[in-house]
């Protein structure tokens, strides 16, 4: 794995920034076993160490590859299990191809199931959000229409001001009609998404705990 340190040397002049994978204090602590274990449990690819090496180059710290990778392998053992694969897929997280071939297929099968459930759940959430957004906008427009109608009928106002208010009522009503159309479509989408989610949960319920 010497290529990792060589690659880090190329970036040794880079400053530690907000995108650095480790802080100066973490680099100086030198707890490479803990770092490797955490990276394995998180499913990071082995080039994660290159990023760590670049982050630590500014303070003159070189990662202990042997300790890091031994701990990372231990972390991967808890990452590469079907239950975690299902969770990762459901969360919408990516898979970096880190699991050994002997356990990868069960992990990937669960990961794909998780992706299906996660996508169905997000579809419901998105549709519900659109229903709420359209509904709030429709209420806002109702209030504006009522206000402009009052101006339109207010004989204490100048004629041109009243006319502008009357014209604005028509514009707001047209916008409200479009908003209500979007609200109805969002409701249809929500009902469809909820049925789809129910079906997915029924199909996967006997395979996974969720």
C-alpha cells in the first residue's frame, strides 16, 4: 500500500481545509487503528487513507498503513452484513464496492432492497411536501385576493388605484387556479406513492426488519 503514501506526498503542500478528512489534533493523536475501524464501519474505499495522508501532511504525520488497514478490515466485517446493506441502501447512500466477494452478494441483495424501500419512502415524502407547499400557496393567494377585492371596492381610493386592484384580482385568481391544479396533481401523486410504498413494504416485510 505504499502507493497511498506516495500519492499523499504529491499533495503534501495542500493546506488543511474544511474538506480535510482529519483535523490536526486527530492527525497528531495517531490513533490509526480507531480511524481505520471507523472507516471500515462506514464503508469507505481504501483510498480514504490517501485523503487522510494529505490532511495530515501539513503537520508532518504519516499514517501507519498496517495498523489502519488491519482495523479497517475489522470494521468492514460489521459493514458488509445484509442488515447494514439494507440500511445503507434505504438511506440512499452509495456503495464503494468494499465488501469481500464471499459476502458481497448477500450484502448487495439487501442493499438493492433497501434502495427500493428508500425510493418509495422518499416519493411519499416529496409528494406530501408538494401538497403542503401548494396548499400553503393557495391560502396565501386567497388572502391576497381578499385584500385586493377590498381595495377594488374602496371608494375612498383613487379610480386608477382601484382599477389596478381589480386587475390584480384577476391575475391572482388565475395564479390560484394553477396552484390548485398543482395541488390536486400532488394529491394524486401522494395517493399513488402511498400505495406503492405499501406494496413495497408488503413485499420486503418478510425479508427485512424495518
